[in-house]
C-alpha cells in the first residue's frame, strides 16, 4: 500500500509542478502518471509478492484501461472548466460594459 499511496502523492506533486493550464501538458502529465503507476506499483508487487510483473499482458491490459480512463476523465474536466472560465469572463465583461467601464 505504501507504493500505491506514494505513487498517488508523487503524481499529485508532478501534476502541480508540470501543469501549465493547457490541454497538451494536462494530457502529458496524465500519461506520465500512468507510466509511473505502472512501473512503481507493478514493480513493488513483483518485488514484495507474487503478482503480475510490469510487462505481463494482465498488467499492461489493466494499465492501458487506466490510461484511457485517465485521459478521458482529464479531458472532460478540462473542457468543463474551460467552458465555465470562458462563461465567467464573458459575464464580467458584460457587467463592466453595462457600468461604462469598457
């Protein structure tokens, strides 16, 4: 469990450091987080137990699904956030126009 939570913490820190508020870095960070997860967690399972190794078909299938779901989830949240940010900017601009500030 230490490796699972440690990888989640590392992913959170990396996304904080690398995210530059555009979709390309968000998707790149998503891929990086899944790759880190794949090697750290699966490597720990092999080292400490008798689980699937990082390059077995089972581990790869699980992590491919994890990658696809992470990319879809991140893209949806980025799109929704972008819509609300754009809408809020338009509302502020309308308010300023009504009050003669533009």
